[in-house]
C-alpha cells in the first residue's frame, strides 16, 4: 500500500478530505475499492476521539415504541437500544463471525448440543447492581416465555429454555445440536437486564456504555456516557447520543444538510446523487441481507389460495423495482429470504422471472371473484415503499389482477398494520445465518411469522438442517426449504436492498456493517467526531 494512500486516509479521519474523494484517489492509484475501504476503516479505528453530542436522524420510530427489548420491531428502538443494552454475543462487521460481548468465551460439546458460556465479570448495570449469571439466565428465560411476546421468541423456541448456572458460567443444553447458537444469542432483543427484566421490562436499565436520560417515544431519545464501563476505551466515544425520530424522508435529508443531525438512515436512493454533491457529506452504503417485501397471510382469504399467491409473484417486475426504487442500490429477490450474503446460499434455485402471462394464468386458476385485493403500504416500511406498491399495482392490473393500494400513516405502522393486516409492505434486516432468519420468521410458532407460514414439513427440515454437521447435506436441506417457500409461501420478495446511510464527514469510525443499517445499530458506539 502506498504511503500516499495512507496519508490520504489520515486526511479523511481528520476531516480534510471526503470519503468520496479518497475512494476516487484510491482508484486512480489502482487500489480496489474493498481494500481502500479496509484501509480507511483501519486508519479511522486507530484514531478515536472523545467528546461531543452525537445526533442520529432515524426513520422507524413511533409513539408506541417501548424500552422493553422484547418489543423492539423497528429501527429507532434498535438503534437507541444498542447504546444502553448489551447482548452476550455480537457479529463482527468485517467477517460476520460471532464475537464475545457479555459472554467472554464459549465452548461446545462435539455434537453441539451442550454449550458453556463464560460470563464476563465486573460488569455493572446502570442502577449500580453487578451483573450476575442469574441475570443472564433470567433474561434468556424471559425471552423464551410466550407471555413476554418477545421478537426473539421464534429463536428461543428452537433453542429451548434449558439455561442454568454452572458456577459463573451459563450452561445451555439443547435437544438437538446447533452449531449456530452463538449467532442466535446475538439477536438484538436478547439484551441482558437485571433479573432478566422480569420486574420492569421497560425500565431501560442495561450494561451499555450509555445510560438513558430522555425517552420520548416517537419524538426523541437521549443517552449519556457512563464512567467506568467495562469496555471503556473500545466503544462509546461521545459524551451523549441522541436519536431523533424523523420518519419523513425529505425531512430527514433536510435535518442532515442543515446540521440538525450528524447521520441519517434509510436514505432514499433517489436522493443519493444529490447528497453526494454536498462537500461535507458522505454516503455510507453496504450490501447485506436486508430485503424489502410484500407479505400476505396464507391463512386468510384470498391469500390462502396458492394460485393467487403465484399470480402475484409472477406479476412483480423485480428489475423495474431495483432500478426505479433502489436506483441500483440492491439486487433482485426470489421469494425466499436468503441471498448470496449467507453461507450455503442455494444458488441452484431458479430465479423467478416477471411473466404477465403466467400471472394471468394463475389468477384465473385461483377462481378469485374479482374483488379488490388490498395491499397496505407506507414509507415507514422503507423509502419508496408507496411508489413500489403503485408499480406493483400497475403490473398486476395489466395481468388482470385487481390490486388496490391503500396508504397507511407512518406512525403506528408497525403496531397497527405489519403482522396485523393480511397483505402489507414490510422490510427485514436479515439475520446472521439461514437458520436464524428462518427461525425468526418462518418457523410455525415464531411470533414474527408475518406470512403465517406454518408448515410441519418445513419445520422438520429446519430442525434437521440445524443439527446437520455435514455442510453438503445441510445445503441440500436449505435448498429444499428455499424452493418450498418460494413456490408455496406468502412472501413476495422482489428485492434485496443496500443499507444506505448518510453522515457529515466529521463522523469517523465503523460506519457500515452488512448485518444492518447504522452499523447494525452500533453507530453510536463505533464512531466519533474527527
């Protein structure tokens, strides 16, 4: 690597050069973009600075949001929660591996059925209480309890509830082997709370580097850095972090360009080129597992008819949506929630093509009575969701499918529409492994089974794949699962999205993570002001 490029990377960290200009100079020097990004990230991570009030402009919040991690279902609770709450494990933003957080290390038996996690000592909750193994056990058990209505319940049902203390270690005994267990415990709902949060699940007391000062759901949230955090010197560089709820895309861009906030999420691809021209701003985008979807409840008429579901799937012009909605910042989907970002991706599954003749054929075969098929949409789901629904409506109508679009208010969309109404627009951020993605959203008893996909044969394959140590056989099972969901499920997945955030240039550090936008929610912990 040339000395010139290293000097340029330092100028970016110091605020004297934009990332865009740096990448352009790197290309001129013959350095590939991934290598240049790695150098820039490494330089930034080597020069952290303390201080300042960091403001995040966030889409994905509402007045119904809770501090209870079990209830987190959108970006604002997640992005704010990362600052004050910690899980046992997190995933590395560079290679996707499972890394220790509140668990210091772990070991598994040869059949991956028995796991021992060494729990970190010297960790203190924000109420002054020292974290113990009992808090860990109680936290995991609460999310395993159906009465908690936890977003992690689907995962925990597959893991079971056999958690117990073994001295200072957490012992987990599974009914069947699961090599992915550490990844499952990185789920953002599984924040360790005093006594598991049983007493006050929404108290907002955790072990993170920031503690909560202001909590105004649907408006703003503020947390301030604590003294003596167990991981001090590695995370949490700001004096305070504020999350502003700005659901409107135009207002969010205006907040960034006017200096009201330092970073925004969910940048509409239509505005990327405009923001790129601003000398003091940077676009931070990365491909990952996130996907934008139309979801139907297959237990509710008319979506209980697979011919109707196939008609809708063939009527989606995926290339058009990637081009017009994502502006190329993404890729086409294939009606199952897995893409090449996952290990053991089943590339053998044929891509479903846009075919109005097949759409019309299956619609006729469905015997539908011609009444309006109502798709509920809101830009709360993703930037451009309303436009995407209209484009889908146009192609459906061309095939003779009477799709009707109903726009819903952004506030309350995640509590009143998603997972409630039988046909709606949504998004998923993806999960670290195929097992986790399927467990959260497609296992029969999962709380977030938002297509009502409850198929015993699918559940059986999921459990078989989880315990299968032969990777060739495991991939075969995942291929069969993907095909079944693609051809019979209620999921219409037209596109995988890039995560696109934007920030002012003085924000430095780990800005992107393929696991999710806003550095997978950790942006308040992994960045600082130059």
